[in-house]
């Protein structure tokens, strides 16, 4: 009997870990399905099959396809933004040093992820499914802009950055990166020389900082 109890105690933690991992597995599967099929054609059956579960199990965690997409949006940005936020908080340098590092990290993340394809899907399908744009705005755009706006406002308080709306400065920083991302997704296969995101990040950081900083680079 004791031997049986020991076996059960060893099995139970593995089952719990598997159960706790399921939402993340569903999100990973959903990202693949959304990238391959787009939002309109993607079905929760497809997501469940890709995740290796039955559809009923998926419904234990998510009620609708929109709920799954919201989780995808959070997953796409949350872990990376949290890590960047912690690094920025611990960073002791100036905004002039921080912005290039942030943009290069952003370029690396976008170059090696499914996020650009998800962004293209949002742009393509948001007229038919306006909730896509709202979810991406609330879960990604708003959080990225708030993060950058806060950093710029702090730099203004230290008299590093010229007076001006810090949110507009934030748009100035990320705008060209988003444009390049969409260029890759829409025109990349037709262009002989699409912009390399890491090169753009380095050059753009220097250009935008020259217009923002009180003391020129």
C-alpha cells in the first residue's frame, strides 16, 4: 500500500505540471494556426488538434477564438516586454544609451518570431473582425507605447530630452520599425533588398536621438 501511495505521489506532480502547461501549449498552437491560416480561416478544432488535445479541453481555458487571440497577443508581448522592462529599470545609463539597445533587441525579437505574421494578420483581418485590432491595441500597442512614454518622461525630468509630448516621441522611435516590419511581411518576397531590421534599428536610433536630446550625440 505504501508502495502504491509513493507511485501516486510521483505521478501526480507530473500530471499537475502537464495541466498547468496546457494554456501555453494551446497558445503556441494557436500562433502557428493563425500564422498559417489567418484569423478567419482558423478554427478552434485546428488549434486543439495542433496542441494535441480534444476541443473540449480547449474550452476549459478559452471560450471563443477571440479569447485565444487575446492570449496570443499577451504571450507575444508580455514575456519580452517584462524582460525589457526589468533590464531598463536596472539600467544605469542615459536614454541615449538605452534607446539603441531597446531597438536592436526589438529587431532581434521581430526577426526571429511569428509576431510579424500575426501583425500582418491583424492588419488584413481587422476590418472583418474589428475585435482583432482592439485586442492588439489593448494588449500590445498600448503597453509598448506606455513603456516608452514612461522612459522618455523620466529622461525629460532629468533634462536629457527636449520638451515635447513624450508619447509622440515614443511614436517617433517605434514608427520606422513597424513600417519595416510590415514591408517585410507584405513586400519582402518581391523586394531585392528589404531593410535589415538590426541595421535599421542602429541607424534609426542615432537619427531620432539627434532630434530628441538636449545635448547632441
